[in-house]
C-alpha cells in the first residue's frame, strides 16, 4: 500500500494539471472571498453582496471565509482532481501498465484515494494560508486590529474543509471508475455540482416539500451546512444551514466512505480494458 | 515442476460473443513460445486473462505454478497491447513510478533502459517519444522485475527493421538466459526466427501447437530434370507414384531431404539431366493459412 501511495503522490505532484487546478482554486478563493468584496467596500459601492462588511474580511473570520467556497466552486475543482487522478489511468490505458507490475487493484486504488486525501488537505491548507495573508493585508490597509481565530476553531475548520474537499474528490474518483473515462465524469460531476444542486435548492425545494426534505440527505447541502456551521458567509453559493453542523459532518463523512467503497467494488469487479 | 504458464478450459464470453473458448495452453520453462493468430483471434484476451486484467468466464490460469490471487505476478513481466505510460513524465520517471509499484530498486531502471537502448533519451518526456521508443520503453517496463516469465503482446509493433531485429535478439537472449517468454504475434517470420514452440489460435480456439518444424510437417524435395516426362516416370518408379507431384514444371517429392544424393545418382544414372535438386519445406505462411482455414471450418 505504501508503495502505491508513494507512486501516486509522485504522479500527482509531477502532473502539471494538479498545479493548474491548485492555482485556479487559490485564485478563485482570493478573488471571490476577498478581492471583490474588498473592492466593493473600498470603493463605497453598494453591490449585491451587501452582507460582506469590512469586519467579515478580517483574520478572525478566516475559518468561515476559507470554507465558503468548498461546497460548490472549490469543491468542483477538487472533484476534477479526483476524476483526473483515477480517470487518467483509463484515458492513457495505464491501468494495465501499473497492474502488470504486481500490485492488486485495491492496493492501487487505495493509494490513489490516500493521495487524493493528502491533496485535499494541501488544497485546504493553501486556501487557509492565502486567506490568512489576504485578510492580514486588508486589516493593515484598513488599520484594523489583527485577531486570529482560536487554534481549536482553526483545526476544526481545517478538518471540516478537508472532509468536504475529500468527499468531492472521492465523488470524482467513483465517477471516473464508473464511467471509465475523464471527460464524461468531469462533465457530469460539474453539472451536478454547479447546476442540479442549485436548481434543487433554488427552484425545486421551495416548491416541493419532499425535495426540501431530500436535500437534507444530499452531499452538497450537507457540505454547505457544515461550512455554514463554521461561519461561512451565508451569501456564498451552496452555503446554507439546511441541517446542523454535527449531522452535516456525519453525512459528509458517510458520503466520503460510500463513494470510496463503491469505486473500489466497481474497480475490483470489472475487466480492465 | 511448475509450468510457467498453464491454462485449463480457459473461456471468455462477452454476452453472445465467445472471444476465447476452452483454451488449454502450456508453456514450458525456458522456452520461447509463440502465440500466433490473426487479428481478433483471441490472443490479447487470452494474455489479459493470464495477467488478471480480464476475468475468465470459465477455466483456470496458473502462472509459475501460482493460482490467481495476491502475489501471482511476482516474477512475471508483461507488455500488453502496446505501451501505455504517463505522457507528462520522462521515460526514466515512468519506469521509476512502475518500480515503486513493483517494489524493485531504482538501479533496475537504469539497467533496463540500457537493455532496450533508451538511456540517451530516458530524460525526455514520454509524450515526445516515437512509436518505436514507446515500444522499447514498454519492454523495459516488462523487464523491471527481472522476470522469470515474460509475456509480450506484439512486441515489434511500431519498430523499424533494425528495431525489430534488436527486439528479436533481446528475446532470444532472454530465452537463452533461462527466462520463459510467451510472445504473441501475427508476424510468421518473426515467430519462426525466435520461437521454440508455437501455438496457433483462431476463433478463440487453440487449433495447433508444436515446433515450427512440426507445424510445417514432413519436408520434401524439389527436382528439376530433363526431359520432364522421363523424370516423372523414373522418379515414380523409384519412390512410388503417390509421393510424386508435378508442380510448375518440376517435381515435388514427399521424400526425406537426406535421400537427395541417392535420388540424384539414380536420375543421372538413368541419363536424365538434373538441373536442380533441393530440400522443399512447406512455407509457414501457407501452413498458417491452412490451419486458420481448417480451424474456421471446424468451428463452423
């Protein structure tokens, strides 16, 4: 297993697409969480984001601000990473190359999942780090005091961020295994995260009670609830306290395990083409 | 003693299509075994089943005496259906990644790159490799584990004539060093040059197995002598009419080549002008097509 993990980490780190996705993640987090709201505040304009006041951009809101993007748009990027990591083996037909070296399918798959979990942690830490720098710069520019969240809150936030990001990565992995490709899983994953989830929340749930109830069991709303429970701004897409934070954490963790397990079962049972 | 490759009743069906049917394949230790068949005959499916990439519908596989399960590919190297590597890594880094999976030291990477003559370009990205270089890297990957059993699927695909010759030399050298090699091909000349034994597969069935000489059948003699009519009559009298056929203005005899000197003496002694007398072997290509045709007819 450790051999497979090491091989997967090498592939992940050496792959240019991994760094591109990380760069896009950080740019999105910076621009939409800090740059645009600060530009609005600094320019004195009354944009649609009227909830974002200066105190919300300061370091003591680091946890919530860092988690806000993970339920939808940063999560979508992590999902793409999950698809690329597993689906790339189908796209390049490298499953046979790897498996004929001797490791079992589940060993390789477990190595991939662990590498994805490590990558998800790295992404979350990077988002927190970039957010910390941005909030300090804003505080200095606006002559505001710098107060950091407590260590416990910080660790809880990082843990929750990792849980959400890893769940999306596992969804990417299971889609790649199920569809044995890259493009289609990315497309379907993004359609689910960016379109279907929003349509359910914005249109279907207010109209139909059973959809509103069903939402409480879906991965996106639970990720949004977990982020909301830890202070993510309520005007961020996908962030809403649909269920309590504790329940959301349990359901997100359950999805993480379920996605990983289903992918493993499918990979083990099917022929490698 | 454990056979390197042994299958019993190996069968693979995809819905209504039977890709491999009741295949009993045996490869002996230290031999270079050629797995011959036309495209779509079931060669690659069989090799994939041997390696656990495809699950048999029925039948069993044992590699180096081991049944399917953990560790079954220890000591087994393989290149299946063309090389496949990570395009963003160099050839060397691709092999280093594979070495991690295989649990072999990085020193093997340099060694196998040297074996396939790819050391000079090992630092280049795989995406920039020519087809021949990719194929050689694939063989290098198959050799990483210093295998006792090497399974190569069409290893000379994409190689230029010099590369093909090098590959044949490498396979022969590995065979001579005691490595068992199972090599699939549809190139008869290639198989003829490097293989100790050959199995012919058609329509998913093993329709013939043996040495190349055995497959060719009994060798004979070809004779050109004047006048032809007298040569035919004299030869039929000497060896029996059923052993003599007139083909393209000459005689084809079902007679062991070591009887050539005796026959020459007899014909010349009878006043015939012998212009040519040489051993005649069945062309392997013809043998192959005959087998395939027969196999197809049997299945039908």
